């Protein structure tokens, strides 16, 4: 089976520069999500109908098979245009839209099963909804689908029908292509409605059935920013439930924002107002406290992070971070390292047991085991043109307010005096002063 994904429309109601199908739902463009769900149900060959801002869509989607629909004359027209490619293929065709990102792979699987077992020519995915406004209505005779009528074409009586067309269908390839030739645009929008093929096929006595799903949330089409927010909420809820089913503790799911690809271990506690994004992996028994954002990072077990930002970083078991720390890309915190209040780390490794508790910047650096970084320490890694490295050995003690001008190396078991500006290397087991000697002028007040 192949899929035909309709994504040429302008998405006028979104009021956006961005093509509608590239708007993100829980961290993933809608169109990518649709492809992922299809893939999970075993459909890997996709044909896209692209039109509006097709270059932008292609840039996001990469090398995909597509047909260009220059003028968007309707969903039926879109399929007609796909004929040049579909005509050469024998596979059954599952049609879906780029703007219905909540459908589940289980639903596609069930539909495929019925289609194949009953050897149907067409199956339509339908759903009963509380508010059917705007959707095509399923028209049945003797319990079987015979037509789909669009909102604008429907009679008052038909508008009362609450079973709607989700916009997902499976067709036998040649049946679809024959029927789509027969669609016209004699309707109030002057569009070629794909939905008209149902009446055509059923009128010819072909085997057409509908399959009704229960969960109204699945069929939500995203046509506006309000619906985008609804889709985001539903996907977040689904992700939260999946995590809790796997043993994660969410103190307040309603204010927990965890994206699709995130993995979290058992008994880790997520406090309110936490955002976890990208391909982040978090181990067991961690505590992620309020106002933390973690992105594309790998975090071990028993880690505690409070009110901090962690980006593209690696934190080993037992690490503690925050409150108010910023771990920028390539911060690498080894076993039990501690980074505290108002500390920024970038492209730096803090070996096992290193502590940087307060008001510090460490960039482009390597800090050896158990070394203590005093409050206010700054690595001056940038000379205005180039970045330079700082190396600090193990078991050293960097005095408060040390300014370490890179490139520079500090040995093992060494000290810098508080307030020092360090511009030269320090050997092992050495105390370095790099500050003016204090002078007391007695009686000066007089
Ligand atoms: C469509 C269905 C409606 C169904 C609803 C489900 C038709 C005529 N109506 O209505 O029965 O209840 O979806 O969400 O099919 N597109 C193209 N080319 C075009 C027109 C549209 O590629 O010329 C694409 C759009 O980008 C979109 C999809 O087709 O991804 C659906 O189009 P849209 O205009 O949103 O249709 P609806 O009015 O929602
Ligand atoms: Ca739509």
C-alpha cells in the first residue's frame, strides 16, 4: 500500500507565512508527524501533493516523491494530478491529509485490515463528532455509505448528521483513477471535491464502506491557530499518559511539556512547568524541578535539575544542577558533578565530583576530578577573534573571582588566590597569586 498525502493547500485560515503543514505539533511539523504515523503502520512509500510554497515544504521534508499542483482546484483535482505517478503503480492507495496529525497508526492498521479482508474497492474513515460544522457529512442508505456531502452543499437536514468524513480513505488504485476522472466542479465553491468519488463508486455498485472510529480527538483537522493549539494539547496529553504508564511521575500533567521523542526512566519526578524537547533521554529516579527546559540532552540516573536550561549536554548519574544554571551545547558533567546558582557552562567537561556552585562561566574548558571552582570564576575563552582552551587539573582549588585568561593550564592540587587574574600556566601543587598586594594606609581617614 502507498499513501497519497494532500498538502498543496494554502491554509488561508492559519493566517501565516509558513505553509500550514509545517506548523509544529508537540515539536514536530504536522507533515512529518503524518509520515511517521504512516510508517508505524507499515506504509513507507508516500506520494505528496505539493503546491503552495512547495520549495519550503521540500526543504523541510527532504527528498520525497511528489507531484506539483500549481493551482489548488480542490482535493479531487489534487488526486487527478497525481494520476501521472499513480497510473504507473499497482498498489492500493491510502489518501490522507497533511493537516490531520492526530490520527493513530492503530487506526490506519484497522482500516487496512477491513479493506483487505473484505476485498473492498474503497473504505472511508468516519467519526461521530459533537460539532460537525465544516466537515463533509457521511450519507448512508440502509446503513451503508453512499455519498459524502460537504458543509457548503448540504441541506439543513444533512447538516444535522454528526458522522463526518475524516478525509482518510483507502482505494483500489484503478477504481480511484477511473472515478476521479468523472468528478466535476459544479458546486458552490467551484472546486473538484474528492468526496464526490464515493457517490460515483457506490452508484456503479462498487464495494464502498465506511469505518467509524470512536475517538473524536483523532480526526481533528488543523485549519487555524486555535485548532493548532488543540492538536498540541491532545498530543501532549497522549505523551504524558505514555510516560506515566512507563513509570514516570508527573506532578502536574497540565503544565508539563514533553515532546514526542523524549524518553524518561521510572520514578523520575517531573515538577510543574517543565519543558523537555527533542531527542532527550533522562534516566531513573531523577528530579526535574519547576521552570526547567531541557533540549536534546542525555541525562543519567539520580540527577536533580532545578529551574535551569540544559541544551545539547550530557549529565552523568548523580549530577545536580541549579537553580538558575545554563548548560549550553556540549556541557559534559561527569558523575556527581555540581553546577549551582547562576553558572553557565559551554563546551566544557567537568570531571567526576567537580563543583561550581555560584556565579561562574566555564567555556571551552576541561576541569579535573574533584576540583572546586570558587564563586565568580570566569574563563576568558574569547579574545575577540578566537576561542581558547582552559585546562584545570584534578583536586585543585580555584579561588573566588578568579579570571582565567585562556589559553592556559592549571596543574593538579594547585590553588589560585581569590581575585587573581591568571594569564600564565600554573604547575602542580602550586599557589598562584595574580593580584595587587594589599596596602593599608593607616590614619588615612584624617
Ligand atoms: C476535507 C473534505 C471533508 C472532510 C475534511 C476532513 C473534501 C472536498 N472535503 O475538507 O469532507 O470532512 O477534509 O478534515 O475533500 N488540498 C490540496 N489541494 C487542493 C485542495 C486541498 O492538496 O486543491 C489539501 C490541503 O492542503 C489539505 C487537504 O487537502 O491538506 C484538505 O483540504 P482542506 O481544504 O483543508 O479540506 P477541508 O475543507 O478540511
Ligand atoms: Ca482541512
